[in-house]
C-alpha cells in the first residue's frame, strides 16, 4: 500500500495523534472509534493511551494493511472493521471517543456523519476531528478523489453542534 510510503503522511498522523492525546487526556479506559482509519496510523498513535479502538474504514485494502501491521507489532487492542456512515450501526458499540483524521473531506454528507457520531457516543462522549482546511482543490488536484476541497473548520464545528441530540 503506497499510503505509508510517504513519510510525511505517517508523520502527520503521529502529530495529530499527539495533539488529540494532549487535548482529550484519555485515562486508559476509553473505547474509541477511529473513523477512516486507513492504514491505522492515528489509531496506532492513540492505542497506548486508551482501552480499545475500533478502527473503521470503507476500503478493504487499507484495512488489510492495518491488519498486517497489527500482527507485526503485536497490538491486540485495535480492531479493524469495514464500515462507513450510512451503514447499519447495530453491530457497533457506543464509544467514549470518536477520532478521525484526514477523512471528513472524503465524506459527502457531513451532517449525516455528525448525527451518526452523536448517536454512537456515550453521554459525555467526545469527538476529535483533524482534517484538511479549505484549499480550493490544491491538495487533491485530480478530480473525484475528495468530496470537498478541504473543510472550513468553523463550518464543520457548526454542523456537529447542530446535530447534537
Ligand atoms: C486520507 S486517508 C486518512 C487515513 C488515516 N486516518 C490517516 O490519517 O492516516 C482517508 C481514509 O478515509 C477512508 N474513507 C473515505 N471515505 C470514507 C467513508 N465514507 N467512510 C469510511 N472511510 C472512508 C479512505 O478509505 C481512507 O482510508
């Protein structure tokens, strides 16, 4: 999988994992969803600080790479699962934390994502999202890769605030 061949991407996920760990201050008991986990770089950065992570992605190929990495490093607290917004949530538990990095700009209906995340959270649960800022298409130059040319962070925050139940 070429994703991990770019050291910049791996480093970015590590930086995001550190920032989320510092902001969320997990106490080691948390059940976490990593949405759009890809090859699991964010999940791997957060795993030492939480109880368990369900690492979901819509792409089988990404999850296969993650599964291989987990066997190689011997981590058993990350569970890769194929899932995306719009699919049945019945098999998912409720989470203490939902984290996501560089995925929301690939999700067409961010309001549906926000509603689903809130439904999947324990009372008092928290969501942490790191994503591409609005960029007029400079990051994803080829058409059809992303649903949004980045995400305006204030707009996204508003979408999530409005979707709280
Ligand atoms: C840019 S990668 C980010 C991977 C990882 N979070 C990281 O930061 O290294 C985006 C990931 O989101 C996944 N993805 C895109 N749309 C998705 C969707 N609607 N539901 C779940 N995963 C999605 C892609 O398959 C890909 O693995």
